[in-house]
C-alpha cells in the first residue's frame, strides 16, 4: 500500500477551505499552515496575470508531497523525520526533533515544512480539531501528515472533507480500484519538481 493524493486543478477554485479545514482538524498554532493555495497569476494572492482581456489565473494547492524518495528523511540527523513502511506516509516525530531544520533545507518544496519558533499559541483559548492529534511542541518542525490520525479511523484527510469543488482524491495508488487511481486514469498530470528525484505522491491533474 502507498497512499497518494490527486488534486484536480480544473476544479480548484482557490477558496482556501482545505487550508482552513486542515488547520482546524490538526489544531495548528497561529501562523502555521500545512496546506496552502498558491496563486498562479499576479504577484499578489488571487490576482490575475496579464493585461485585460488576456488575463490568466490558476491556483496551485501545496502540502507535503509525501515523496517515495524523501530528501527530508535523508537529511534528518536523529531520525525524527521518517517514512512509514506500511503506507509511505512521511511523518515528523516531535519528541525526537532537535529543531536543526536540516529537513527544511533539504525539502525542495518551499514552505511545506513549518517551524514552531515559540511555544504554540492560539487565537482561541481551547483546543480545536480531532482529539487524537499529536500535541504541537516548541522548537520543532511540523508538516502535513495526510491526517494519519484520521486514516487510522478509516477516514480521509481533513482537507478533502469540505472541498466545495470536490477537487481532491485520495487512496492507495497501488490499488487500481482506489479513488485516487481511478482519478488519474486517462488524465494528464504532473508532479512538483520531478527533476529533483523525490518521486512525490501528490498528482496534479490538468
């Protein structure tokens, strides 16, 4: 088994709902975002490129790519970043992390890994999200986990739950009958920075 995600760029409307769902479900501290929606257009978010009437605007959701050949795992000197043998999900162990940020330097996907510079702070005075998430810690790196706590309960990652465009597909890429395998059949797709040799498991459908 190897978990993968497909994101249909024709269906993504850049609403950022997946980002918020991820943040809430994982009780992410202030200023920490594991899921981001980048604007492929102008210099600012949600602005088009070009001159009217020849404008273009697209969105590119970015989270951890859960690579088959993760550079972050090789860079971590203490084994805090590792890949689960049973499903290929790349995990960050906060208890082992020493805050060296070598994994952030090694990862070619800018902004995917987030560093907790201070004791986790929140805009509300109570925890949100799922009860069984791993508590966040100061001076550690964190990242998207494909919501492994939800996978353990037979659920899908939180980013998929509220997607208004139904742009995300998830499942075992080794199973031809899985949702993600069927989603990429007959479609053109690309991986981010394929030339880096990381073999990402996020497929972008075009």
